[in-house]
C-alpha cells in the first residue's frame, strides 16, 4: 500500500486569522474615519466665525444664531447658510471666513469661490477676484455668471483675447445674451472694426431694444457716422430704456434673498425699482419696513413707490405711519410725498398739514417750499406763495420747478417782464427744462415773435425726438412760422411746412398749407399727396375738397376733380358755407366736359 | 476564501485605515485658502492741518456749491493763487494771493452754464495763463447736449474775456491744455472730457491758431469725469488718460502717436462693479520712479436714492510700470471719496496721498471729510483722518502756497444735499 498522503484539515486558528485581520483593519478604518470626522469637525468649528456683534434686528439675529448653531456642529450646509446671511447683510469678514472654510472643505463647489470673488470685488482686491473666478469656472464650466464677470475683468484689464473667450463661452451657455454681445461689440470697437461693432449692436437691439447701454453706444456710433437724427433717436431710446442693470445672477440672488438689513434692503429695492423690477423693489421695501418700523427710510421708499404706482391711499397711510413712528427725522421727500398722496386723494387740509409739518423740521427744503407755495397760491395767498418760491430758489437756484411756478404766478399777476426773467433764469440753470422751454416758446408766439419761439422748441425737440407731444407742438410751431412768412418768403415757408410734416406726417393743417402753397407756386403735382391727406383727414370739409379738386384739375385728372368738387359742393351747401360753395360751383363749370 | 485575496483585502483595509488615520492626525499645514493676515500697522503718524477760510466766506445759512478748484499762479507774480468754479451763481472766481498770505477773491466770469472744472493754461502762447472752463450746462443728471468748453482769455492778468470754443455738446466735465500736436509757437491743444449722461465723449481739440480748433473724438462712452495729461509711455510726447464712469467704470489711455497719427483708445483698467462710483483721476509720481502714475478715487454718490456707505468707495493708484502699462493697487477705503491729490505731507521724502469726501454719512461725527494716506516709502499707506468738519468736500488740491516748502491743501465744498451744516466754501489747510 502506498503511503497515503494524509492532508490534515486546516486548523481553526488559521481559518480565523484572516477574519481577525479584516476585523482589525475594519476597526482601524472605522476609528480613522471617526477620527477624520472628528478632526474635520474640529477644523470646521475652529474656522466658523463668531456671530457678528452689531446685528440690526431680532429677525436677522435669530437666523444668524440658528445657522451658527448648525455650523458650529460641523454642518456644512449650515455654514453655507451662515455665509449667505453674513454676505447679504454686510458682515463681510464673517462671510469671508465661511466661504474660505467651505472652499477648504468642498473645493469643487463653484459657488463658494464665486461668493468669495464677490466679496473681494467689494474690497477692490482685483487679483483675488480673478483667481476665485478662475477657480469658479474650473469647478463648474457652466457657471455663466462667472464667465461674464471673468470676461469683464479680462476686458477691463486690456486682455482682449481672453475676454473674447469668456464672452463667447457665456454666449454658448446663454445664446443671445446681451451682455456678452455688448462685450464682443466693444472688443470689435476697440480693435477698430466699426462695421462689426454696428452689426453686433443692431442685432442685439433687435432682440433687446430696452438694453440702454447698447442703445447709447449705437447712438454715438451713428453720430460718428454723421447720422445725427438717428443718433438723437437712439439717444432718446437709450434714455427711455432706463438705467443699466447688471446681468441676472442666480447665485447672487440666493444671497440677496437673505438680506434682512433695512438700509441695504432699501438700496436693493431702489435698484430693483430703477431697473423695472418694481414688484421685487416693493417686496424689499415692505420687508425693510417690517424689520425697522421706526426707521423712516423704508416707509419713505415704500410710500414713494406706491404713489408712483398710483396707489395714493396706500401711499398716504404708509407715509403718515412712517412719520408717526419715526425714531429719527424723516426726510423732506417723505413729507412732500405724503402731501402729494393727500392731494391725489383731494384731501387738501392733510396735504397742507404734511407740508407745514415738513417745513417745521426742514425749513430750507426747496421741494417743501415749492409745494407749500403751490398750496398757498391755490388758497389765493399770492404774496406768500411768491415768497415761498423765491426762498426755494435761494436755497437751490437750479430748482426749475420753482422758477416755473413763480413765472406762472407772475404772468397771472400781469407781470410778464418778471415772468420772462424768471423763465430765463430757469433756463440758465437748466437749459433744457421742458416746462420753461414750452412756456417761453408760447409767450414768444403770443407776442408775435414766431421765429424766436423756435429757439426754445428746437432744443426741446432735439432732446426728446420720440415724444409725440413735443413733436406735435414743434410741428404746430412750424405751421405758424410758415404761415407768418409765406407771403414774404414762400420758400422759407415751404421749408417750415416740410419740417413740420417730417415730425407729424399726417397733420391735416400742415398738409393743407403746404399743398395750397405748392398750388400757388404752380407745383400742383407735388401738392396732390398733401391735399389727399388733408381731404382724408377732413372728408366733410368742403375746403379740403376745393383744394384737392383744383389740384386734380391742374394735373388733368378731370374725372377725379369733378367727383371731389361735387362732393364738396354738397357738403358746402348743407353746412351753409356759401362762399366756398360758390367757388366750387365756379370751378366745376370751368372743368372741361 | 482564497488566501491571496484575503491577504490583499487585509492589506487594502490596512492601507485605507492607515491613510484615514494619517489624514485625521496629520499636523495642520498652512491653509492655502486662509485669509491673508496683515501685519499690524504702526500707529498712524500725527498730522495736524488747521483750516482757514479764504475767498468768499460762507455763512451758516449759505449753501456754497463749489465744483472744482486748482492752485495756479494765474498772474504769474510768483505767488500761487486759487481758481475755482461754482454752480450756485455759475461763476468762475480767482482767489489771488498778493501779498503773500493775503487772499482776495474776484469773479472773473459770470453766467457760465454750470461750470464743473477749471484749469490754467496758456492756450495761444501769449505768455499769459488763460482759464479753461468745462461747462456741464446743468450739474444734476441730464442727457441733453448742453455742455460747452469756454476759455477765459487772459487779456492783462486782470481781465478775462470768455470765448466759447465748443457748445451744444454732451456735458463737459474736464478741459485741459496740452501740446499734443507738437506746436512750436507755444500754442496748446485741448483735451476734453464729456460726461454727458447716457451718452458722452472724450475728445481732443487741435489748436489751429486764431482760436480755431478741430475736434477729434477718441472715445464715445458716457461718464467721462477727468482727462489728466502726462507722458505716460515715456516717449517724450504728452498722452492723456480718461476716467469713464457711469456703467463702464474704466480708465482709458490715449497715447500720442506723433504727427499725423490717430490717438488709439486703450483700456488700462476697469471695475466690474457698475456701481463703483468713479469720481476723480489725477497724475502723480507715487513711487518716485520718474514715471507718471494715476491716482484714482471712487465715491460718487450724486445718483444715489439711498445715501450711505458703499464698502468699495476709496482710493487707489495705478502704477505706471513703463511703456504705458499700469498695475492696480488699492490704497484704502474712504466713503464718498473725491479729488485724489498727492504731496509729501510729512516731509519724509515720500509721496503721500490725499482725498476728500462729499458723500459720507454726515450724521456720524466721526466721518472724515479730509483724509491723508501716509506713504512708508514702499507704497504702504497708513490712513490719517485730517478733518471731520467742515463737510461735503468735492474738490481739493495740494501745493506750497506760502513758499515754506510744506504743502498746503485747499478744499472746496458742494452743499447740494442735506444736511446743510458745517458749511464751507474754499478752505486752506495749513500743517501745524
């Protein structure tokens, strides 16, 4: 028998050994993990900033405290909340500590870099801003807001190629984005590629006509090209588009939403309102008022906004409560707007009281003095009203409204020379003050100095080429000026009529006068279109038929002439205009059969 | 379990555990993300400047509205004078120093439309200093083309004749004389900054002689505040810079290309904060390396519906690193900062910086209206408040008015907004 190899069974000890090793390793790993977590907790705790000392209200204090408790427990989400709260409420050092902590613990989260960049931007630390923005886009290449800021930084430090890359990246992420388009247009402009600049701006404005910065730049480029009328139009469009607003920034909105500092809320509210985000502005003012009911500023802001939105009763209540609760002196505008709200509600006694209350604490406020003058005038206290206006002008000589009110008062008191001097003073201080220009022009026209009136109207038109009322008033002036000189200087009259029609092409009187003038000058063919417009505008006016019929007749359009003249004759007979009817009959008889 | 696999598992677990343990117990290394720690600053040096009102003295009920001033020896009698403009009565005034230490004011131009800036320059090479006036037409925001450039021609060092060189243009905020064209007969061209409002311009006007000028627009952005002139690129020809505010908040450089060439627009610095509030730009050799640097304030608050602190308001300088290249340095925070100027205030041989404030929180008595930053010689600056009252300064200049080698500071106040208190017009500050 061959010897059998007998394999001994593995001992229990050797079977257990690997398990022991695994258990040991697991224990070490668990211990290490716990140790690591403990160390992280200690690190986080050590780096969490202390709560800010001077917190302006209980709401914010409670929120900060809650976030701080979580943060001190090592909860990074709580650290982020604490950071946002501190950032939004201008506790910059504490916010910066939170962002640095989070960057250390979560280096791949782009937002922490972005927030730190924003803080450093406020401090003017350019190098740190750029470094953090670069880290932001490295961590999140889809961070469109960071790409824009980065592109702007590069552009503004003369690194045009890098800026272009940033703008293009932003455009890839947000196709059609006006800020990136504007950036690329500016690069083209700086590099002398005018045609590309214009084409980029035109494309931008086609989609975003309310983008004021592009309108303004486009206007100046048109002026440079000699297209002054187009430049004026775009200047006006730029002005009407309102203030420049920064690009929407969702990450910063997360921060701003945590603002509970009343003054900063007011500031954010004004920005929102001025950039046509009125609802957001109103919400911020309301929040500020709730947080600081004895601070008059939020009440003033909210009341002013409500008044502008046409909610006079709500505005009155907010403003009156603001004054009643105020722990410090409300601003002159607060009293002024309260008075205006009362006036809008036809409550003259409270309106008066608001102004006298305001003047008691702000005796030299031009706005209050002027408004008080208006109320005094309405009460027939003319001398006192004039004194109030004059005092307002002593305090602020550039206060055109007071000059204007005083001029009206002087005119009504039959003191035209003084009124003119007052208006001239207003225009000396504010050369394009519309009310003064219009009144000055009207006075010139009433005095028969028609051409002089243009000195006041034309600058007004240049500044406001898109305002229909001003176009109409200036067109009317051209009509009057043309009529005044048409006998002495028909060519100059024609120029006036044409200038007026350039402003209001459908104006019946301008069309009539130019048409008739051309008829007289034996340019009947040119007269026809104007007289057709006149006839269309006043189809029942026999004179319109008379002029158009003659123009047709002179052009050999006999059938049309006969139709128009016959209709005109019927209208003239029906309305009893015997002379016009007689003229129509005579012309009809003279028409070839 | 396969013994090899088991061993590998054990080794991996040990490595993992050991690694984690190491991570947990490793000594703390310097944190690259930690906020930079600034070394403690020495106590601010003591500087005491004492105010004296010069020119028309403001009473408590007055509301002076000085917009700009400059120190210049207008009659060239060897005694520096002060010229200034104000927009309450729309005048330009000359505070003449004669004899030394005695200042007498006279109005040298009236009815100018909102004069915003004055400077002295011999425009036609007459040997007399004319006064260049930038007129905005209206100081408060307006986009209409109501600006003008007026030169007060110095006829005999006593009388001045106004000449309007440019009008019906975007509101003008700065005009300076400079020989940009290489004239050989003493003539000077003009550099003109035009704020406008929504639209504005920067231009230079070539002096053709006989008070005829030819305009060349070099930039069409709104918000140009100041246009200081210097040979920034060191080629022997004067260049100019422009501070463009509004939504742009940029500093541009226009290098002089020499005869026949066109000035090219270069953007040398800008803030991405559209509310930065650029308010003043001036030339000074801050580090005394022979190259003109730019000093720059941001603190504009004319447009604020909610007045108050903006943390980014302050003073900075753009170091000219040669060839017209610049490096940005923040100097310090200063709410409502305007009118950067430079002088060796403490006589230590280094260039110190000065700015004033128009829009600080004037309800706080500790708000500074006049501030210096003392240079340690390595362009480390220590802020030193020089005054808390009077308030609302919008313009300042530094120069040795009394000839003792110690610079004085002259400030002008603009009282356009409440509170109307601690009022002044022109104030001379002498070091004690």
